[in-house]
């Protein structure tokens, strides 16, 4: 798969979870996320869909 195809598949997975109002548990603290990584891209995408960091900083929630 190309990088574009990988992101499209990943975004489809995220969209399915978003429809279910899922919470996303962070395995990596936000301050440890590498810039320009897929994880950073996922976080930015989820934030654009209305997700915010939970008060305890361990997950993204609506």
C-alpha cells in the first residue's frame, strides 16, 4: 500500500469508531508523540472531528 492508501484505510477505521462515539486510549502521552508521525496525524484528525484530551490526559474523548 502507498502512504496515501494506508492513511485512507486508517481514516476509515477511525471514522467507524467516531460514529460509535468511541474513546481513544493514548498509549503514548501527547508530549511524547513524534511530529509528522501517523499517531500525530490520527490525533489531529480526531481533534478536527471534535475530540479533546480527557482531563486525566490518557485518552481522546468527545
